[in-house]
C-alpha cells in the first residue's frame, strides 16, 4: 500500500506550467545587455566625476554671459594737454590753457583698455586766428575706435595778441646768504652786463633790467665766479646763451670800534709804580681795521704810560703820551685824551 500523500497528491493532475513570452533569437553582433545598475553608475559619474573642472566651467560660462549682456555704454573723464602754434610776429598775451577735461563715452570693455596718457595733445593753430574766443571741438581730440567725446571743459579759450618786439636789458646780479664771519661781499658783477630779449611790446616797455637767480655766498671767505641765469617774466625770451657768469668779490670786513673807559697802566723803571697817580685814570680808544683783527685787539689791548728812570725821586708831575700795547700795526687807533698827567703820590703827615 502507498502512502496517502503520494497517491492522492498526484492522482489525475498534470504539473502546472509557467507561461513565458517567446525570447527573440540573439544576433551574434548585438551587444550584451547592460548589467544591472550600469545606468545608475553612468549618471553618478556624469554628475560627480571631475567636479572641480565642471564648477570652473560653469563660473566661466556665467562670467562670459554677464560680460556680453552687461557691456552697455558708460562714461569716464580724462585730461588732455593743449599746445599752441603761434604766429611769428605776434605774442600770445592772454592766459594759456594747459589742459582740458573731457568726458569719454563708450562700452565698458573699450573704456577699460583706454589710457589717457596715450592721448595726443590738442594743438591750437593760432597763426591766422583773430583775437577773441576760440572753440575746442571734439574733432580736435583723437580717441581710439569705439570711443566718442561727450563733453569738453572748458569749451572755449580766450585769445589775445600783442606785437612781438626786442629790447636790450641790463643784468642785475643777485646774491643770497652771508659770508664767513669777518668777511663781506664788496662787489658783484654780471657777465654779460646786458642781454637781448624778445617778447610782447607792452611788456618790454615796462622793463629796464632783469635779475639773475641767487648766487649763494654762505660761508665764503674768498672771491669766486658763479654760473646762473637771468629770470625772465612769462612770455619774454632771451636770445643766445641763457647762462650768466657772476663775479663775486669777498674781502675782510673793515670796522671801527670805540672802547671807552680803559684804565691806564703805569710801566717802566721810574720807581715804584704804586707811588704814581694818573690823571685821567681812564682813556677812550678807537680801533679801525679788519673785524677779526679788531676783535682780537680788544682782548689784548692795554693803554700804558712809561716811566723813565730819571723820574725816580724828583717828585715832579709830568705829562706823558699814551701808548697801546697788544695792538697790531695794521690796525688804526686813536686815543682820547692822547696824553695824561703822571704825578707821585703825596703822603700826608
């Protein structure tokens, strides 16, 4: 006898079949089907591989986009120098304009490349211009392509002329500073003594001489020759060499010094000097000569009277001439009074 589980479970039944769609025949040249998860790995690599380069590319793309879409016209200011072409027979007497300020318009990209130092100066040709206001126009300013002049300030220049003339002027040399102590500048001479100048007729009419730039004499104790140039007013030009030689003579300073109340000293072998009296006891001395020598003599100077040995014991009053010790012979001197009375001291009982 078979067990129940084996006879009843399979009796009268056929095994169940699973229905599957027919599989197409694989061509020998078709690629193998993708592995499971390959698409996911591809998407992940596309998003996160070389992340730094992808970020840099995005930044560059945004920058280019902003530059292209924001390059609108802008304005900046700049300075332009002004030069003049003048007629030969006239002089410009009105105030010169050295530069003007302009407003330049253009794209931001072109303005960033612009350098005002590369601008050519505005040349004002005044050879045939009449007196009056001259207008500065944009066509006088040469800008790089793509840039235009929006405004000019100032827009006009005042022009006034005077007839050109010539004149001979005296040269007055000028010195500055102080020589060494005890010395003075005694003479200053310019070579040449006159110069020929050109300029506006009205301006030259008011000039009779022209000064030089200062020549320094600080600390000098001897004569010398310096080189300088004449200082001319604006609009006046000198013909020929602009240099001027200046001969400066430096000499010892001569002075006169009065020395009052100098005590007279008794000298000599005419007895005991303490036994003589001098009337007046003081004199005034005046010295004349070089400052340094006079200053030295003031220190060594002594007014004296000399006693003769024959005066000893005779008891007489004598009038003696004042002598000056310690004074060089090159110094002039004067003593007042020139003579004094010298008398023996009288003892009282």
